[in-house]
C-alpha cells in the first residue's frame, strides 16, 4: 500500500473551494462549500500527484468537455490524457476555463499526457511535445509518459497506426534514445516529470541503468484478477509509482464480465459497505498501493468515484478480493507482438475460468488500513484506459 508518510493532504489555504462555480446546469453536482479531494503521493522528482486520477480514454468533444468541468467541480485534480486519445484540446480547454472562473489554480492541477508511438525518434520528441502543449493551452506538463516501448513508423502526425495491409509498421528506434530526448524536456522546463507506460520490469531496469534519471511513474493495466504483483513490487522497491488503467477490468453489463464485478461476493460487499462495486474496487486498489485513473461521464458516477476516502475494507474482505483467480490482460497490442521491444508475454491466452469470489468466514486480525481510494461509478460505460 502507499505509505502514509508519502501522502499529503490539501491545504485549505491553498485552494478556496467556496468559489466553485456551477456551469453544467441549475443543480449542483457537489457541495460548493467543501470539496472532497484525493490525498497526494510524492514522486521521486519531488512533485506531488493525487492518488486518484480522472481518465479520459475514448472521450471526445462535448462529452469530454462536460466531464472535465464536472470532475474539476467535484474535486478531481489529477487528469490523464494522451496524444492518441485525440482529446488534449478539450481537456486543456475545460481546465483552463475552470482556472479562469477561479475554481482552481494551475498549480493545483496535475496533468498527465503521453508521447505516442509514432514519435519515438528523438528528433520528433521536442516538436511533438510543443504541439501537445499548444493543444492543451499550458506552458508545462506535470507528467509526460512514453506510451509504449515499441515505436511506430512516422508518416504524419495524424496517422496514429501506419498500416501495411493488416500489419502495423514499426520502427527500430530504441526506447532508451527516446527516453534521453524526454529528459531534455525536463531540462527545458516543458515537462516537470517523466515516466513510462506499458513497460515491463526488464525494460524499466534498462532505462534506470542507461540513463541519468529513472521513470517516476509506470502506468500499466491493473484490476482485480490482473494485479501484476511482481511488477508493482519491483516499481515500489525502485521508488516508482504505479498508475492503474482499466482499474475495474472493463465491466460489461450485457456480457456480465468480468464475473467478479457482478458476483454474489461483490453484491455482499456493496450491501455491507453501502458503496458501489466500483468504489469498493478502487478503494482496494489504492490500499494495494497503486493510483487508479477511472473514467466516468455521468456526473453522479464522477462524484461517487471521488467519494472513497471515508471508508476502508477490512482484512477479510481485502483477502477475498485478493483471492480472485488470475486472468489474462485486456490490453495486448497484439499487432506488434513480434517486435523486439514488445513488453508482454507472447503466449496463448489462458483458459478463462469462473472467478466468483466468496468472503472468507474467518475472524479478521486487528489491523489498521490507511485510507485509500477506489472510484469509478461508470458501470454502464466502463473505462478502458
């Protein structure tokens, strides 16, 4: 779990929450006098990042604008986007509007975006980062991640997946060279911290050995049933914070998957804690020591996602969630699985087995679990990244 000594809370004098404006309708989506905000964890770069973020994968246009406005007004201060999401303009516009309205300051926003695979050539890194800063409308990015270790052939900035028939055209650019170019962005003041996404232990270790700085964050897929314990433990040992995308496992109500999310065991937890399944899972993940970045478009779900810091799971329930049978990853990048830098296991998917969990009927030990954070009420429209 995230050590209590690494967590900080928001200073009441630092941000006047009484000035929150309502721009999404006549009725407030949250109380205007006291916003609930996530505690922060200190990165190895010295900057602080909220331990719960707001994901924007697949959000576009008006939906993205209104979701970001609502999230800021609800109390979210950590936002995650990427070049390949094609929504940096909307994310930046909504945040800048909130700043202009006096609802939040730029220093209290933690903004993450990512370098896409077609821009791994060191000569492209500064240029594309400048383009992203222009789209966002800010003069610096809090956290800049290399989205994937495999580079794609660059044809033009608008083509995200250069195809040759049904095969993605990749490049032979070494991600170490890309990383060194990203380090220059920090020196230039364009980026405050840099990290990686979808990197395995060996690849992270190689960066550490071949560079003057190490990633402050590794953003990877984590959800109950795919916890990546070895990778999380490795990153924790090296002082690297792990951000969890797809934190619920992409719930699909029609397909009733993943099974754990709709199981009888989960229904008992929902009834016991009087919380949504998403809140319970995200609370569990924060206690596990990772930073979830759920996505939500519904104002009620956005508010629920942040409302996870006033309860905690007992040891028995935590153990039950930990006992969910391991499943295969959801995001695989199969189209480049033959590349030298492909970071995932190259093996057939494991046979899927029923995974419903039951709560253990054993008395819990008296253990104090520090507050954490789940979040993501978007059950009907689950997040992907």
